[in-house]
C-alpha cells in the first residue's frame, strides 16, 4: 500500500463492480477512467434524463467561469476544491493559473482513481502550487487537519471553497450545514463559497428516477430546491445573479462573429437541472 505525501497509508484496491460518482461523471464527460458498473449507472440515469451528458458539460463549464470570476474580479489566489473528480480539461488550477500564475490549489477526493491521476492535478506553474488530499467530505476535519493544506494554502488569507456537484451525496440538510460550517469557519472574511447542486425543481419526475437509480446502486442522492440551496449560504453575501440555473450563472458572452443572420441557438437555462451560486464570507 503506497504512502501519501504526508506519510499516511492510501488504498490501492478499486472495486470495479460498484459504481462511483466520480467515475460516472467521468463517463458522462466522455472520459475513459470508468468501468462497466459506472457506465451502467450512467446509462440508467440517462434513460431518465437523456441530456445528462450535456448537463455534466454545463456543470464543468461553470467551473471555468466561476474560477475566472474569482481570480479576475475578486482577487482570489487560493482554492480548496473538494470533490475534485477525475482530471479533465479545465481543471481549477489550469483556469486559475492561466489568469494568475501564482494561484494555489488544493484538491480533495475520495476515489482511488482520482488519487492515481493526482500527478495531473499537480502540474503547477513555478509561481503557484497544487496539492492533492485523499479524504472524504463527510469528514471535514480530516481535510482541514491534513498537513498538505497548511503547506499549500495560507488560511489567514481569502480562499475559495469549491463544492461543485458534491453536496447531493448528503441526505440530511443538517449534515450539509455542519460540514459547511466547519469549512467556512476555517477560512477568513473575504473568502468565497461556490456550489452547484442538482434539483428536482425543473423536472420532478425525471429527478425522481435519477434518485431511485443512484440509491439502488448504493449512492445516496438528495436533490435540493432553490430555497434549500440558498439556505446553504446563510449569513453570506450572494454574488449576482444569486442562486441561478447553472447555465444562467454569468454565462460567457456570444463568441465574436455571431451576427443576427447567424444567431446562437437559444438554450433554455432550466434544461440543465442544477442550481449554481457563489457567496462571499462577511
């Protein structure tokens, strides 16, 4: 069993017969680091939501927009990205360091396959830094106490906490609130919390099918409505446009060259069943 950078023992065995959320997401994004069980669950969910792969890409595109906003508009130089997932184009450090090479990023995930790809997540600029922590969000203390965090981020300085498409794996709102409380208590005023979260608000029947399929595969899955997502930011200052459909959260402007003769196809922002929001800690 290999050792982590901090000397802790890390798992190497992967149960390929059990679906894992990071690998299902990788499958939807067109990745290759997934197994039959992951693809089977991904396909079952796609039967309920045929556009799920498009939604996954929309969620990923949001990460780029959010990170660019945090670096360019908010002056953030430090990121704690929890529930990182398998590396793919547009990782947080790639986006942040392209805008500000000195940006520093700590990634956290509990999938051994993500651990196996950690080298890709640590290809930092010379000015910045990236590290990976193998830990579970259900145990935030294990993240906050890991030496890699203190070695990489200065938590006396504003930090962006990224929780993209991960909080639905907590069934109880009280547990989510407890986890968020610990994470945000660890960072100073001027820090930011960024969340995307699946919802049944846009298509209750389809989302019910997703929940049933995930739970049958042993993966807890709890969609939340707009008010529940907004409540996760209680006591913080929401960034405009507030809690919005992920496609409608500060969308990129139309590409150059688009004219009235060749307009972009209108996309219903509620066609991706995620709420997205960002807020600043007072």
